[in-house]
């Protein structure tokens, strides 16, 4: 075998990963040394991503677009699988009815944000299409909740599906750009909001305190786990478990896809459903991870397995690294030229979406989290415009020790949102079929959002209904 530089297939991935690591470290250096960047709360992956985007478009660094898109796609699934394999920590277990209620409410709150963002996206696109952009791909409005509410991986998957299956030129870059703008709304917008409301309060903690909090919140090992090093390193076991579940994810997605080939009744749905199956592979992966984690716990309960093989600390590191790489790669993969005809819808959709998301979360958080409004609002706002990581980042500025249930709400709420948000996947495939289907999707979003908001406001509405029922007829 040829091990020299002439064997480009052998060295390609190493060169790309090396460049990724170099620019990521450069982004970290810039964040630490440049005060405005440090104060902006922008994650290192976002800063590094913008630096890499500039270097790639200037032709100074040979980043491979296919490699970057592959990293965005695969790291999304790997990150969610690693999170799914985590056993709930003591701090994440629901011990009270109030915590359970807040977790369920947070799940409905998350999905209602998806739906409202979807309504905004579709409405803005329809308005532009009806005025001075008649050839606009209006179903692209549904990319807004994917980019803002779910992150770069999902935005890229939906944008790429619309581009390849429905001819939406620049769809992948449009999705990545929306997700990037969402990160800016979460980080920069979050920082501005923090400074407005906490001008006279301490908004940050020093490194020593952060290290102390990390040790309390996230122990390196739990009772009954396998040793750190034995016949195999414990970290190797964690990687093997994640890769095993990802292999099973591929097998399940492939099996479902084959059904459309062997069952004639499903042939008509192939074009709309199959791209979603592969585009949302992270949902299959996270579901399989939860099932696998439950199976391991069951084996321990019946004494067929004596030791615990998963380690939360290491799985968190895997998911954190995967999401950092995903964010970095997603920004660097944006093709600015692809957006040349999409700047108006891009700026309009993200601006209207960002403002309404902030106003909606502020108003609902006062009702849902009356005892920790600020913490609950910032955590949810960070997640609904960026990712779970940005939600935690904003939360730590006002609740560094996670003393409020806000962090738990993100964990439990995200799990609930997988179930409650499943209809959104069907809408993503339904909307581009025809103008009539797009309007139907808009109506479904509005009705579903109204139902979820009635559920969230039930504590305030029920006294009104009781008062009306008890009022005697005149």
C-alpha cells in the first residue's frame, strides 16, 4: 500500500480533520483574547466556523464541502445517540409533581415554538411569493423551525432534501445559513438581553467556581461502573456503544426504505417519506439509544449483567464534541453564492422569526415558570434559537449551579418534544407537494399550535370556565 502524499484517499480525512482542529483552536484563542467575542457568549465552534468559512471562500484553506456536509450529517446523529445512551443523573430524575409538570409543559412549549416558527416561515414565504418573488420555493419556510428550533444538522437535512428532491436551488446552504443566524440570535441576542436586565447583577462566574460546579454536577464515574482501564479502556466502550447504535440506525433506516420497494401500496409515498427517513436519522438513532439503554438497565435488574457499561461523563464529552464539530462544519459548509437569490427571504424570515420567538418565549415563560422566570426563559430561548448547548450557556450566566429546574426542563422537555413533535416531520414532507398541501400544512400548524397553547394555559383558563359554568342563567 502507498503511504505517501500521492495516496490522496489515505490522507484526505486526516488533512480535513487536522484543518478543522487547527481552526477550532484558533477560534478558541480569538474568543479568549478578544473581549467583545468573549462577552458575546458566542461558542468557540461558531467563531471557528466563521473563520473557516472566510478561509475557505478566500481559497486559503482547502476545506472539502462534501466532507463538511458529511460531518454535519453524521455528527448530529452521533451527538443525539450519545445523549440517548446516558442514564438519567440524580439531578435529572423527576422527584416531585411540580418537576414532572414543568417537564411536560416544557415539551409542549418546545413543540409550540416549532409550530409558531413554521407558521412564520411559511407566511413570510407566501407573502414574498405573492408580491415580488413569484418563483420562490415557499415550502422552505419550514426550514426556520429546523434551523432555529433543532439546529444545523436538521436544517441542512431538510434543506438538502428540498434541494435534491424538489429542486429548491441553494436549499442546503439556505438551511445552514438559517441555523447559523439562529446561533447568532441565541448568543449575541442573549448577551444583549442579559446586559439589559442584569446590568447591576453579577452575570458570570470565575473559572474556579465553574470547575467546582462541574465536579458537583457531573461526576466522572458512578457506582457499579466498569473500571477506567481493564482489558479495554472505558472510553473505547463508550465509542463502541455509540457506533453500534448508529450501525443499527442505518440498518433500521435501510429496512424501512426497502419496504417502499416491496410493498406496492407504499410506492406513491416513496418520494416524500424516504428522504425524511434518512434526513432525520438522528430521531431513529436517539430512539434506538433510549431502547438500548433501557435494555442494559433491564439486564442489570435481573442480574444478567453485573456492571454498568455506560458512563455519563464520557458520553457527554462525545455528544459535546460531536455537536461542536457539527456547528463548525455547518457554518463552514455554507455556499454564499447559493444565497445570492435568497438574501431577502433569508433576512426577512430570520428577523421576524427571531423577534417573535423572543416575545413568545418571554410571555409564556412568565406563566409556565413563575418561580424561576428568568432562568426558564433564557434556557428555552437559547435552545429555541440555537441548540441545547446555547440554552445551557445562557442559563449558566444566571444559574451557574443549576439550582432551578430550568436545566431539567430542557432534558425532559426535549424527550417529550420527540413524541409531540412527530407530526412536524410529516408536515415537512407534505408542504412541498403542492400549493394546496402547503396551505393545508399552514392550517395544521395553526390548529396544533392553538391546541398546545390551550394545554399550556389550562391553569389560567380553567378558573374562567368554572366561573362561567357557575354563573346562574338570567
